[in-house]
């Protein structure tokens, strides 16, 4: 059971955070920036995003309890959000939950430090990633080992994100646009499956469907 949960946690966070997608966006936003400055932007963005994700992981369920929102209700709502993200990825739509709107992209290209916006949020710690980490911590149900698995999977995904940002030029040369879209579609299918499972778990936990 722990092996299955570990695979689910890593796969969900990997797709929700999107190290490859982040690297591609990072490459576009930092075109022409000197390499040392790109390294600085990369680690700062990952650090800030990691702090935000960790905060949601540790306190997200407490916030839900304070708002009197059941975890099952959040599973259904979060599953729907992740499903929408998956649909955007499958059809290669440019306006997914963790992507940038045209206005946000114009603001990001303006002079200033882009480590916080848009890299840390919403590219790395976007709605999909924040939702996923809260859902997975809820699925761990307070078990220390399960919670540790989620946190380690999150840190591993952030490390992969940092490496992807550092080697964004290599990814651009290897994947190009077609390869990136193929990977995004495959990841979207996986995320859609996991999202539907979250919805099923929420419905079953809330006992909305009573079977004889």
C-alpha cells in the first residue's frame, strides 16, 4: 500500500507542478539573461514556491477545518480543478491553471525580479500544485510515514523543477515544441485519471451514493 501511495504522490505532484513545463516557461522569460542571473532566479523561485507548498501541506487541512469544509468536499472540488488542468494539458490549450495569461506574461516581461511572480506563483506553486499537496496530505490522514512520503515527493519534484530550469536550453534542443506537447498530453492523461480518483474518493467518503 505504501508503494502505491508513493507512486501516486510523486506522479500527482510531478504532473501538477510540471518541471518540464516550468523549464520551458523559464527559458522564454529569461531569454537573454546571463547564466549566473538565471541560476539565481531559478533557486529563488524554487525556494519561494517550496515554502508556499510546504505551508499548504502542513496547514491546508487545518484551514479547511476552520472553514468547516470537509476533506471529502475538498477532494471533489480539488479533483475537478485537477481534471480541468488535465484537459488543458491534453488539448495543449495555452490557458491551464498554472500557465500565464497574456496580461501576466506582459507584466512578467517588464523590468523587475520575476522569481516571485510569475515563476514561484503561479508557474511552480500554482493552483494545481497547491490543490494536489493538500489532497495528498489529507489522503495520508495524519499518518507520519504517509505525510513524509508526500513531503519527500514534493521536494523531489521541486529539485527536478530546479534542474529543468537550469538545463532549460538542453530541454529546448531535445524536446522542441512537438516533444513538449507530446509529454504534456501524456501527463494530462495521467493527471485526469488521478483527478477522477480523487472525485470518486470524495463521493465515497461523503456517502453521497448509497449502495445496497
